[in-house]
């Protein structure tokens, strides 16, 4: 007996294969905005590379700074990367790869040099920081810290901002990559993560422990001026500026990224319940805390213990990565979860920064910029120096930006009777707070990993924040630092 043919839910026989007609695939929509900015970046690069040689930059002492063909091409690459990164026409890591490719294809620098920068120790420092963030998330320390913070600050979103920002300023980079947010982007999420990145920069200027730029800049200053700035002298002048900016950034983010709801009812109680469910700290959590604490202490002691000073900070932080795998906290599978897009971003940042430096393009820019202010009012000149460092530190290492700018600035300062100390502290302030681009500082890129905002949104938020920084710095230079005893003008 023949088996009955299968029927559909309505009782009808299913169609024969030859009777099935698939709907044509939907036409793929052309992203014209993306194509326009890709073309704009390429056009800017081409126009700069093919333009006639640019005139020399001449400093007040009469020294000429020639912009070579390679330096001019580096300027073109600088513009291409800026446009592609800000408008995110391709993944930010792909733009970073393009930086190395363009240098090699257009003979701006040898391929070995351009691509070796992607493995710079500073890039590995970012790698180690991201691994610490992964461990905090995997072990549950992220949730434990977040719940504790919410229990402390309560249910008002403005106070959640303040609590997270205060902790970030105090711990510099730790909370910038261990905070928690919703999966979907929200205005509150954007403000929380962008704000923590900004505040991490503000907190890092307060001591010599926040970043390498401080000790290196003070070393330059001692060689050029002959006076040494102590650890406590720097903190004395920078503490009110750093924490003042942190407070203003809280107000700024509360207004600029006004949360969808002013109060999240029941949040404190929910955080308490969730924290209780976590129970006591696990073995992995305890091990992670001990390892990270030991790394932070070692990094901090480098500024005080001469025997530890030669140890590279990247090597120290990578010890934590090795220990995480040795202790079984992380496994091979976890390597797939590392945000390589951000690692490539910083590799490209190092490559373009060193390209501008080594080709002489950065020095050419610094001289041309600073000579504009050689006849200006002394306050305008000091702010001009700070603004140059602020802009350049978004693209190249802040240490390099200071190293390029300080020699020229100190020469011009002598003509205007400006004290060298105010030049140094102003440059250190803006070097620590690059609010425009993700590549400006590690917290910027780490916060980007939250997927709460785009690079364009970060840039848009960073413009008013940078202007606010310049206004605050102007008040400190003109009024507050002199009242604190800082020499501003020479007799």
C-alpha cells in the first residue's frame, strides 16, 4: 500500500521543486557617505603628495627646517588617517593597517620600519591592559566592582556618572576598561564610557605615576633649563587642575549626554541583591586581584626605586598576562576574545606618529605653528604651545609631542620673558588630555571597546571638552598657578 503524500498545514500538497520561485535578493544599498569620505581621504593624500615642495620652517634663531618629500607624504598620510578614523569609513584597525601599507608603497619609510612600529612596547602595554580587563570580566570582578559602586552612589544617573568618574580619576586606567554598560548603545552609556576616558586623562596628569610623559618631560626640562621638577612639586600644581577638570567633565557629560532617565528606580536594591548572589570571592578573583595589585605597585615603584627604573613598563604589565595563563584564569580560547581591532589601532597610531617624527614633518609643523605666536601676548603664546601639544598628542605619542615642542617653545619664551616652568606644566596638562581621537590615549580606545559610541561621536564630544580644557588652563596660567607660587614671567 502506497504511503500517503505529506501535506501542508492547510491540507494542500506541497509545491513541486520546479514550481518554487525564490524571491530575488534585496538590492544592496550603496553607502554613499562612506564612499565620499573614503574618496576624500585619498584625495587629500594625493593632493598633498603631488603639490610642489612646501617652504622651509624657520625658528627665531634662524635655523631652517626642511620638509622633505617623505615628510610631505607623511603629512598627506596624516590627513588620510585623520579623515578615515574620524568618519570610520572602514574598521579603525583596517585604517591602521593602511598606514603601514601606504608608507611602504610610497617609500615614505621602509616597510620593515613602518610595520615594526605595530609591535612597539607601547602597543604591548595596551595588549596587557586589555587582558587585565578580560580577566576582570571573566572572573566576575567587573560585576563585583560595578555592583559595589551602584550600591554606593545610588539610583540617580547623575550620581552614577560622578561615582564612576571619581573612581576613574583615582585609579586612572583600571575602571576605564572594567566598567559595565548595557549591550545596546544609549545616551547614558555613551556619556559613561566617553566620560571615563576623559576623566582617566584628567587623573593621569596629577602625579608622575599616571603616564610616562611626566618623567620624560621633566628629564627634557632638566637638560634644557638646568632645574629639576620634583614628584611633589608636579602634584602640587597639577592636583587642582586634574581634579578640577574631572569635576567639570562630570557636569559636561551630565548635560551633553543627558541620561534617558534621571533616576533608575530600584537600582540600588537590585545591585545589592546581585552582589549578594555573587557570594564570596572565588579563587580566580583573589588571584586576579593579587596579580594586578602587584603589577600596579611595581609600576608605581619605578618612580621611586632606582633599581626598578630600567624595567620596561610593558614587560612588567605583560607578566600579568603570563601569570593569568599559568594560573588557569585564562585559556587559549580567550585569545580569540581580545579586541584586535583596538590593538591594530594603536599599532597604526605608533606607526603614523613615528613617521611624522622621523621624517621631520612634526618638527616642521611645530616651528611653523609656534613662530606665529613669537610677537603675541605672553598668555596667548603659552596657550598656543599648549594647544599645539593638545592637537599633536591626539596623533603621536604625547612624549614625542612634548619633545618636539619644548625646545622651540623655550627659545621663544626667552624673547617674551615667559618662565620655562609654565611652559612645561601647560604642555603636560594638554598632553594628558587628548579628547579628540581614539588613538590619543589608551583609555579612549579601551572605552571604544564598549561599543557604546563611534569614533565620530567621540570626536564630536571631544571638541567642546578640549575647548573647556583650554579655558580652564588659561585661568590656571593667568591666576591660579601664580597665586600658588609658580613663576610665570621672568623679571
